[in-house]
C-alpha cells in the first residue's frame, strides 16, 4: 500500500463542546490495490482518518479510537461515498484488546494488547499479527478474513470504519483490570454513537451501518446488532463520555461467533462431547453428560423453530443433530462437491467414503460427520473451566479478580479454592450485557438489526454449532432476514465467500 502525498495531515478530533466532532478535512490520501475474488485488480484511492478517539472520557485511547476509510476514486473513476453503506469492522479476537492506533491504512488493526497505553505485565502480549494465539490457547484467525472484507468493501465504494476496543487482561497502574466484560461492547457502541453523531461530517449513510467481526469479534458483532439502543448500557456509556446518539445498527456480519457463553458449555458437550481431544483422550464423560443435560433443558425452554423450509418445528436436543445435518452440513458438502471437477470429486469421495453422492446431493450421518471433523479443540467445560483457565473466565473477571466463574455449574465445581461455590452477584447482569440472545429472547429488542449474515466452517470446534444455529433461528423466528451458511471442511475463522458478503450488503441496504 503506497502512501500518497497527503492533502492534509491528521489532527486530533476537532473542537466542539464534547470534543467528539469529526474533522472532515483531517484525512491522509492513500492508494491501494484490491484484488477481487475473481483475481481482477482494482486501484482504489481513499481518504484515511487515523486513530480518532471516539469518547470524551477515554479510559485508554489506544483502544477507544477508530479509523475511517472513504473511497474517492476506484479504477480511475471518481466516487462519492457520502451516502454509501458503512462497514463497521471490528478486529476483536479472543475477547482481547484491539487497537487501530498503529494502522497505516485500511485493515491494519492489531490485537492482543496493542501498543503500550498502560498495557501491563500480565496483560496479553502485544502483537501485530492477526494470527497470534490468545492467552489461553484461543487462536485468532481473525485478521485475514476481516481484512478481506474491508478491502473489498472499499473497492465496492463503501465507507469502512474500524473501531478499536478494550479487552480482557488490560490492567492500569493501580493494578485494576479495565477491559473485561462489558468493556468491549460498551466501546463498540460508543464508536457507533460517535459515527452517528457525526452524520454529514463522516461520509456514509449512518442508517446503513453493517457490523462485521470474527469469533469473539463475531460475537460482539451479533451483540451490537441485537442490543441496539438497549438502556442496559447507558450507565457504562455515560461513564466514558459516549456521544449522545443511537447505537442501533442496520445489519450484522458474523463469522464463527463465540457467543451465548452461559449456554455454551452444555451446547459444546451436546455437539462434541464424544469427540476426543487432539491427545486422543476423551474428556470426563460424567461432566460432559451433566452439561449435555443442561443443554437439553435450556433448548427445551427457549423454544426455537427451525429455519423456514427446513421442515423442522421446535428444535430440541433430540432433533438438533438431524437439523444441523439437513440445514447446514449436507448443503455445505453439496456446494463443495458441486464446485469440484469430476475427477476432483471422485478423488474426494474416494477419500471420504462416509459421503453418499447421488450426483446432486451429499448425504451422510451425524456420527460420521463428527468422526470426519475429528478432535475437539476444547476441554470440559469448554468455557467456564473448573480451574478458571478459559479465556471466558478472564472475560468475566472483575476489576480486582482476573478470572471468575460465570455459570452455577462452573462455580459449584470450582477447583481453585472458591469458598462460596457460587458466581458473584454482578455476573447475571454481565451475562445479559454480553449475550445477543438476551436481547432477542428475554427482551425482544425492537431496535435490533433485521439482517443477519452468519458464516462458519464445518470443522470449527471452538464452540458448538448450536450457538449460531440458535441465533439464526431466533432472529428468523422474529421475522428478520437471515443468511446463514457453512463452509465445508473449513476451520475457525474461515471466510470463503467475502464477495458474496459485499453483494449482500448492497442487497440489504439497497
Ligand atoms: C475466540 C476463540 C475461542 O475459542 C474463544 O473461546 C473465544 C474467542 C476467538 O478466536 O476470538
């Protein structure tokens, strides 16, 4: 990416009473070449605004700032993006801090501690690499996927806003943690509010903000969509001096969202309970069984119907395997096989004899699918670990306690010496603040997004496939438009149809 002569250098967020007034002239002009998914190169010239602090009272501006990229010329033709959709692309991974402060252009965010700004010892290690492993073995495959979205969006003439956000592990000089839940979602909401309150100054249509993120970033993207304008966040937004504007967004893009965390342990065991770990060992089957029973109970109470056309009524622990198979896994394999040449398909089918191919459709059993995926990534419980070692234990930490339990079952079986054997009293509210399902099930938020793009790899064992399928079912049951597909044989963080996402944005915002 080449840095062109700039018309003006960046200044800090301009005047105004709140200090939250975007300076339309403070851009740097950049050029980049975007290779589209057909292999065609596009020359894109864009205006780039860097590291704009989006709250009046930042806790840590390293994270609470955003970048804006606005295309002005594509393949030699001038473009006017003043009414274009806005891709709001976070780079959250592993629920860790994400910063755009050092980015030199679109898609250049860093995760895992960013650059100084009080990042303490004990915080996640600084890393500019999008594939850096997280503190508890969470691997962030986030960067590549999201980067592609941003570049393709720019080449399509959209505005790209890239917010940073606080994340777990950040510790101040007083030794207090300041990035655990709900900091990430509060920051992203504040960033949306900043963009909307600067309508007309920041190019783009603030009524067509489309959020995107992968994994933990996918989770907070769905949460942003589900929780638009929820009063639950007001006190947190006030504390950091967020702009006074709506934080509702138009549409959600989410890749492998790691969400619904308080139900994720049960759903995980229902899905992957009998798969061995990469060591070849099975997890404790009595714990797995307890959790599976919890999933069955939850699923029975939430009462979700299968997607339209699936032929499935209420989804339960008994029919969910058949549902996932028919609705997602077999269609994914079918798409994959149909795209191969005859000889490639023959080779693939010879290696994967569990698949029956009738010339049009792939069919297989759930048990064979599980065997095909192989090792489960996580131990048991996958999210609220008895020894508090999961990243999510850290995400639900407090200012003074690094890692905490967030489920009754996790707390009851604690192995770290927790005398109460109960979750702390603030946990229930934190769970609501972090869970899109709360805003779609317990509340039916009328300010939610009505368009949902959800993607997952069939080999992804970072969470249960039920998590996304439940979210999709609930959104569609409420009448929203849902576009949810799986990528066959792909793992965590995959994004193999980014051009389709860009087209979908045009369709839903058009
Ligand atoms: C991510 C991955 C996980 O397995 C998890 O539990 C949380 C986050 C991630 O890649 O962002």
